C-alpha cells in the first residue's frame, strides 16, 4: 500500500481530535472568507486579469531563468551586495557558518522563511553551536515548542492560547498569561534584545527582482524589517524560482499575494531591499548577501508540464480551500510544505518514491486551482504524479493485484455476456455479510465507501421491462 | 587533490548549467519578449485620495490628521506627543515644521549606535513619508531620506505626508518610480500598525513594529522639494 501504517494512524488521530479540528476549521474558514471578500468582482474587478498576468510573467521568467539569474546577480553586485549560489541545504548552511565564523557571530535572528524550513537550517546551524532565533510570533512559539509549522502563513494555527502559555512558561521567565495580547508582548520584549544583539539577520524572499537586484519581503509584524535592518549583516535565502523580471511586476504580484493569503490589500510591511546601506543612509546592514538555492528546483524546471509548480508565491490560499488539508492539517504532510502545494512540490523535490501517497491526498475537487493567484493547475499535476507513482510501482512490481483487477475488468467489459454473468455473481457475493472486509479488496475498501450493488442490475431490470411491454 | 587535472565546478556554474539544460537554452542566448504587467492608474481627484487614504488606514487602526499648513503639523504633533519623548528624523519638512524644537524631541545623530539607543528607548518615532498610496492606506518611506529604525523600534510612529505626494496606489507608484533601487537601499510600504494573528487568529497590534501609527497629511506647495 502507498501509506505507512504510522502515517495512517497519525492522520486518523488528527481527524479524531476535536481541538485540532476546531482550530483548523475556523482558521481556514476565516482566511477563506476574507480572501473571497477582497477578490470579489466588486472589490477587485481586474482580479482575473491579474491572475492571468501573474501566470504569464512567472512562466516567462522561468523559461528564461538563466538570463534573469545573471541579471539579478549583476544588479545585486552593482549595489554592493553579493550573490551566493547553493546547490542544496548543506551549501546554504556552509556559507552561513563560514561567514559567522569569520565575523565572530554567535547568534543570529531569522524572519519567517519556508525555504530555510525546507532545508532544516535551524537544526543544521544549532548542530554547529550557532544559535538561530525565529522572530515571527508564530515561528517563535513553534521553535520554543520544538514543533513544526502547521500552515504556510499561520504556523502556530494548531495551538491554543493555553498551549502557548505552557510553552512560554517552560522556556521563559515571564509570569504565565493566557491572553494572546500579553503573550505577544512577552515575545516582543524577549525578541527585542535578540534583534539588537544578533550579528546576522536571515530572511527569506517573497520575490527576487532581477532589474533591481532586490529582494521583496512581505510581513505583518515588523520582525522581517528588524531582521533585515538591525544586524550588521543581512542574508536573504531564496529558491531560484522566486525571480520576477522587474520591480514594476510587483504591481501585479503584490495585489494578489496579500489578498489571497490573508485577505489584506497589502501586508503591513512590504520591504524592497537592494544591497547594503549606502553612503548617506543612516542605518541598515553593512553587508548584504542573497543565497540562491537550487535543492531540486532545476530538476523540476526540466519538466515542461509540471514546471508551473514553481510559479507558487506561497500565499497559502490553496490550503484554506482544500477539503483534505482542512481535515488532516499541516503535520501529516511530510516536508515543509503542506496542503495542495505540498502535495505537488514535495514529491517533485524529494522524488516520488519516498511518500508515494502524497499526490493521492486530494479529492481532485479543483478548489485549489480555482483560488491559486498564479493559476497553477494543481489537480492536473496531481494526476500526472499519480500516474508516475503507479508506473514507478509497476516497474518495481508493486500494486500487482489492483492492476490485475482493473485489467480483468477491462477485458470483461468488452465481452457483454460474460460481463452480465460476472455482474450477477459479483453482486450476490458483495451483498454477503462482511464481504467488503474480506479478501484482497479489504484494504482498498477500508478507506472508501463501497456502495452495495442493487439486488437486480440495471441490465436485468431493463430486459424485464422490455419483455413485459 | 591537486594535480589530478580535475576542474572543480562551482555551484554557480553548475546551477546555471542545470537551468540551461532544463530549458534547452545556451549560454549567452537572449531572452524572449517579456510580458508587460497591468499598470493602470485610476482617476481619483486629490481630495478624494486623501479621504480614501484615511478610510483605509483608519480601518486598520491607524489615525489620519489633516493640516492646512506646516505650523499646524507642529501643533498636531505636540497634541499627539503630550510631552512624551520622541526621535525625529532628518526630513527637512519636519525641520521646517519646527518639530525638532518640541520639548522631548531629539534629532540628528552623529553615529548609528546613538541613533539605535534613542530609537530603542523613545516612545515615539517621527518621520516624513515620501509617498502615500490612497487605495491601500499605505505610506512609503525610503532609506535615502529616513533612518529605517525610527519608524520601526518605537512603539508609536508619527509620519508627515505632503498632500502632493499622495498617489492613487501601487500602479501610480510603479509608474512614478519604476526603479526604486536606484535611489535607496530600502523602500518600505507601511500599511497600518504592526499586527499578528498568530495566536488563535486573534488580532494583536504592535508585535514588533509600532502599535500605533499617526499620519498627518499636510497641504504644502512651497514647503520642500525632494
Ligand atoms: S499553489 Fe497557488 S494557492 Fe497554493 S500557495 Fe502557491 S500560489 Fe498560493
């Protein structure tokens, strides 16, 4: 079977946990509703046009990515920054460790970045005794709790205020409170010191802007601004697919990103950063680096059909729209990315053999494609991946019975007399008590609602009606 | 090992090479025509812009004031501060309005550590704003005219925006300034007070940035040219 028993058990637990179900349902419902309000035709008549444009610009950028990478690099350097290429997480880590060692840095602050989550950067750095402090409120809680983010834009969505109080009580010296407002102030106070002491600030990038050599970062709390302003060194880590050609393309992307993600017109802070502090500027980092990471992306790029998976701007709208994500939540998806986007990119980054069930974790209802601001055809990619998984299994001799069963079915349907006979026999057998839980079909039927066949088949009923006319 | 004759491929070369192979492209090959983004500047008369800006920013919990002259900016600021200390940026408009002369207001730092220390301690930060974006209730600050920390570290932010700088929105901004990186290392859109909904989706203000933002929109034709 495709899924390991532990995984299946874990999913059943999530679905049976009323606390998590309530949190998941209400959070995703809120985000969904807010999105719908701000992309409605009355609110944004050009919404569909913007989606088409965003899709076209991303398509174009990826199809010409080598040119844009070089252009981006030249412009970062023209502004006094430096571009570092990294083939994988190890090379990202090595670069940061090397720089930290050279500059004598013991502690660094981080703003929310799914890319560094993808490569487990914090664990890697801590392994080398370099403290990396997450500063987004949700990520801070998650880090203190030694947990994993649950949602692309709402990492601690599965935790209650009591959970947060427990985590803070265990890790900090502040008096316990279960009030979210006060909890946020505790985080503010504790993290303020870190911002002012840290030797390096690490951010992600929502967009890499080729014509400007700039990174664009959106956020609501101000922690990304602090991370990229207060420490003397700023390092932005981003996948190569985050590229867009020009600053003015942001007129399209910024209008879509916050609306799709949180239902805001713009996030509170949109930072457009190019290079270190310049002559005459009062503050800002003295050194500026952009790490451009591959980590499986070029493999994906080679696949012209599935290349569009790289258009993703990580808004999270497809998670909120997905009936499967809304039931099973973020932790049941392996890797950093959950929901429909996780189901398509994780198998492509890590190879389909590792978690072959992932592309099947969807009802193919199409809700994800409908809300995606860059129009990724997620259901189609899921189908392609399913086909690949089955082919891969066939090549390794797995899934023999299921395949044989469908082959036999195909053979039967081409032989009407035999088909009718087999139908009558099959129906009688299936109506026998406990039939669905017996034999080789049991496992298949255990996760599906198998309807009971009628006592008399349609064919038989039809024939009788014709006769009695 | 030295002397084996093997040339080490740098990650840069390898990634660019992989990208080209994936796309079937050659080094030095030009790029296809790039599609133009949709940029359409809506027609919104100046007074309506200010009203829209105020509507949007107030919906987010910001406060908007209207000043007919620079002298009024000073009074409004003094009214907000109520004697509290503040760090004031070097914006000539603020200087002209006489804000650095208000009691408790400090301005002009010789070095960064003292700027940092002042920002970390002050209850208010006062800056100019290079632009306003009416459709979203945003202000734009750039490092060329502002220290970045003044609008970031203090728990409250006061920004003074000349009405002539009120743009309709993002589209007009990117037509006016298609290359923001040419002028400054940092261009930031600020849209309301700092916020988070990370705990139970409950809205909390002032998580890391200012909890409060006041924007004073001032009529000034002759005040400054930036
Ligand atoms: S796939 Fe589309 S909807 Fe999902 S996170 Fe990415 S951009 Fe958003």
